[in-house]
C-alpha cells in the first residue's frame, strides 16, 4: 500500500531543457517552443517544487534527446527506489540509459526493467498513476501489454498491485487526462471519468474546456496546476486544496505537462 507516499516527497530530479527541445515530439502542428521561455518556465517549475519542501537536483541538458526534459517518462520512483522504464517513442529509447548513470547518486536502489521486457515491450512513466493503493497503468500508443506485464511483476516486490486500463485513442498518455489529489481522490477529464476506470475513488472532474488542467501534481501540501484554467483552480480551492499556478505553455507546445518534468520521490 502506498498511502500518502503517493504524494508526499522530499526529493525531485529534473533535467534542464536542451536547445534541441524545439524538435520535441508532438501529436499535432503548432509553433515550436521558444527555448529561452522554456528555460524560464522550467526554472519556475523547479522553484515551486523547492517551495513545496523538496530538494531538487537538476541534470544537465542532453542535446541528443530533445524530449529529455520530460524526465518522468523513462523512469518510475517508489520511495527512494527508481525503476528504469522503456519509453515507447523510438527517439527516446536511449533516455533510460542516460538516467542509469545517475542512479546510485540520487536514489537508494536502481532497478532496470529493460532486460526483463519481452521483445517489443514498451512502457512510459506518463502512463503510470500511483494512487494510495495501486498502480493504474494506461495502455496507450507509448505503453503496451508487454511493458505492463514486466512492470507489474516488479511492483509485486513493493506490494503494489498494478491494474491495466485502456487509454482512449485520442489521449497521448494516461496522465495527460488525470492527476492524483490525495490517496483516494483523482482529478480527471470528463472523458476518463465516464470510462469508469476510477471506480472506488473520489473523482473531481475538470470543467469542460479545462482538459489540460487534469495533468496536475500533488506535492506535499500543494497542488501544482497549469496556468490558464481559472475554473479548475476555483473548483480545487472549493474542495480545500492549496493551488499554485504555473505557466508551462512552452512544454505544452510539445505535449508536455507538469507531471512529466520531474521525478518526485521520498528518500530516507
């Protein structure tokens, strides 16, 4: 059981955006991120994590991987342990290996899932939502059944049950449309709420038009929410959550969100 460990942390690992971030993956057309603006927004994001009580370590930019600022996709943190994953986009296959070099410095234990994967197995951290009682894993364009099976076996060692869910085809990552508010409460889009995948949880649904706000993160006493969604901010305030707004408009241009720009964990 995870309980409050699902949202109480004392450390975070981030990676500075590379200049190559303008070539990051995206589902549709649109303007490229402005590198200097991305840098500023990323620094504000790290400051928010520090203000929430976390010690933040930031890795140097990696120009070989345009999407490497989204450090959550190639790894999953549980307590002080990190599990290296295998992202589903070919351009990101090497990111977990780059993280492995820092494992012993920043984490108590490093587990490499990649040798345990069946051929073609892929799994992205953006598809994994750790709640107070289980791991909800969305099967998507970036995470397949083989990836789920391999991670589910490892999670058994942590006494965590993994449950597979079908991510709607128009959603890139499962967590693009949902985020944990506390051990028993999930904030999500109406589309996911209607899918009944959160049966047994308290669900708060993002107002229509505020779908990007669903990718929020709970960090200790704070809920970090993307700027530009005042109705979601008011709704969360009504439910007595402390909200901090962050401008992540540059990350959003390449389908990035709040959850994917850090690995948050609790180290003794």
